[in-house]
C-alpha cells in the first residue's frame, strides 16, 4: 500500500484543520489537548470505534520523578532530585538514550504529574513499598523497576517513581484515559472514530500537508495547515514487522497491545523520509514475582549457571532470558522459598529432589553444574553477599532446605507478554527526523510511534511507556500547533 501521496497528484482536500492527530490513545489524546489549548483547530482520527488504545488497556502506571520530587513523592516525604532521576535513566538506557530527550523529560516529569492531576486524574497519597508488578492495594506510588537492584542502586538513591491512578490496580488505564478522553471531548476537537490514517500527503520539498483517511470504505484527504501528529502506537500486532524486527521472539511471545498496534504511523513516517530506530528492542515480561519470596530463588540456564540478579524488574529478566541458549532457563529454589508465580501459571516443575544432585540429574543438567552453582551461591548468601550478580542482601538466603525444586520458565513455554519499543527518530518536540537528522517539516510523532525514553527491555521499568507517550504527546501537540502554517 503506498503510504505517501504526492501533493501535486491530489485532486483536493475534503477537510481542513490546523493540526491532524492520528491515533486517540495516550499520546494522541495529550497532543490534542495541548494543541487545542493554544487555540489550534484539531481533527483527531481513531481507527477503532472508540479511543483509548493500549493506554486504556494498561495499568497507566507512569514513571515520573526529578525536580526534587513530584507532588505525590514530596507529600509522602520522598525526595527525588533531577540528578538522581537522570543518573537512574542513564544507567537504564546508556548509549541507547537520546540525551536531549532525557534532559527534557527529567526537567518536566514532575510538572507532568501536576498536569495529570489538573485534568482530574486522582492519585492517592499512599506508598506501597513491597516488591510488586502493579500495586493492588489502591496506593498510588510504588517502586516499579530496578531502583533497589544492582547496578542501579549503586549509582542512584532508590526512590519509588511508579505513579498509579488511585484505587485502580490493573484498571488504571480505563480510569486515566476515561478522564483524559472526557477532557478531549470537551476541548472542541473534531473526533472521528472508525477513521484510519493510511497515507501522508507530502510535497516535493518534503513538507507534509495532511493525510489520506479511510472511513467506511471510502478514502479522502484532510489538509493539516500546521502539522500531522502520528500517534498510532507500536507494531506488536503486525506479523510481518515483528518477524522482521524482533524475529527471535515474534513466534513465541504473547502480543501485548490493542489490534491497532500495526505500526501504521511508523510505516507512514518512514515513507515520508523518517528514520525508524531501536526497532529490534522489545519489552519481554518474565514476572517471577509476586509472590515476592520467589526473588530468593536463583535462575539458572541450561548450563546450570546463573545469569542475572533475581531482584531486578521483570523486563530485565526477560531481556537476559532471551539471550540464553534456546531461551531456556529455570528457577531453583527450596521449600521455604517456593512459590508459583501469580502471572505465569504455565511454569512447569521439571524436577524435585531431596538433594541438589537429584534435581540436577532429573532435569538433565550437566553433571555437577547445578551443584556447583548452588554451593557457591549458598556459601556467600549466608554472609549476605552475592559476588557474581550482587542481588540485594534482603533477598539472599542459603537455599538448603529440602525438598528442592527446579521450575522451568523457558520463554518458548512461558510465551511472555511483549510489546515493541522501536519507532521514529524525533526531536523532543516530536519533529520527525530523517536518517541525517534533518526535520521533516509538518510531521510529528509521539508515543510508541516514536523511539522514546524507554529504548531497551533491559532498562525498562513499569510506567516508562505511558509517561513517555503522554509527556511527549503533549510536546508534539504543542509544537505542531505552533508551527508556521503551510
Ligand atoms: C495490558 C498492558 C499493560 C500495560 N501497562 C503499562 C503501564 O502500566 N505503564 C506503562 O508505561 N506502559 C504500559 N503498557 C504499555 C503502554 O500501554 C503503551 O506502550 C502505551 O500506552 C502506548 O501509547 P500510545 O499512545 O503510543 O499508543 P496507544 O495508546 O495504543 O494509542 C494508539 C491509538 O492509535 C490508533 N490507531 C492505530 N493505527 C491508526 C491509524 N492508522 N489511524 C488512526 N488511528 C490509529 C489505535 O487504535 C489506538 O487507539 C502496557 C501495555 C499493555 C498492553
């Protein structure tokens, strides 16, 4: 399907607006609100019959901090300097990060929380301090990533940064997007559902002038005087793109997203000359907790060797698991620390025994491998140390109480939830860049259409995607509205 229509071949535009936003999820909704706040006319297209996207399916946890702390952090007595927040994010994404983008986010993340509250999203002044994926007690602040784990704890003070809508648990997305979509409806934007953006209209100098929309089997053109914002989400539902960009996990993962995650915006942006980056990066969820006591166990690969500190965030486990031989790995544990992972009922107990040797033999691991790993681990865990991977002392205890068990978590069995992190290279303003990093006039992208703050599964923490989509969606909407009309 051609994703670009040259302006000079077009017979005319059926509709006209200042800013055309494609996609009514988190990024698109926030872009619309900001563009409308400047007084710009906005048409908002949504392929589905209603807005929300993956943002509404999510817990809408947002990873925010810096500036001394968000209002929620500060009111709970938690300080989070911008230097501390920045140091943590640098450790998360290292050379993958775009420093300009991280600077902008760190400087504005605390104020973004205020903006969400100003829209009417409610956050409860309560901290949930335990190790959890999504806090289910109704509290609005929790640790959501690797803050308390090595190497992050060595370079930044661990603070909780996961901001969850009050009393919502896994339904945070419905709650937050319910409020945000209501504000969009009140904003005067022209919302058109069942309307899929299928191509961009571009002139010979590269400026984008609008888009072609498919609605009820008919295609027509909408002119955007100031800019088009691409906010159509990621591409985890696109078979061909996932086979090409994340081939190792495409076949085995459970696709985590909404049916519209087809990469439309990324494909349109690339056709207009944009550069898609970090396309091979994905969030792979291996949640061995809750129950938190599973963190006392040790993960070993099919060589019987450890490969990660087990107290890290689930996507970091997923990342390291994905590079083990055959993506095979197991949790070894003992009687007091045994637990079935709440989120992965498909895990299988492959061996049980009164000795480590028995477990090793039953599981078919190389002779002596598991025995050696467990003996070494136990020798140090008893002293509160993990010389190999530096698991925090609170999760260290010798695994010496039979019966012992080996539980298989291998990715082909687990079929972990995955979503994509790659997208268009943009400036923090949302302006889409060519491979030479020149701006494509009139074209903006945000959310999972863009390569955002979270650029690797290894450094991902819960809340980074929604925080990024809504924060940079706002910037894209504001920039597009402020663009000089064509
Ligand atoms: C179950 C689940 C839980 C999650 N939990 C969290 C969490 O707690 N915190 C976090 O940070 N991340 C979480 N994520 C990830 C996060 O939700 C998404 O990465 C993020 O919300 C994407 O936002 P977006 O605005 O880019 O896309 P979306 O919110 O998906 O919005 C894109 C919209 O564009 C529409 N669209 C697609 N193509 C077109 C087109 N051609 N024309 C017009 N419209 C189009 C789609 O229908 C959709 O409505 C979770 C994801 C899932 C699936």
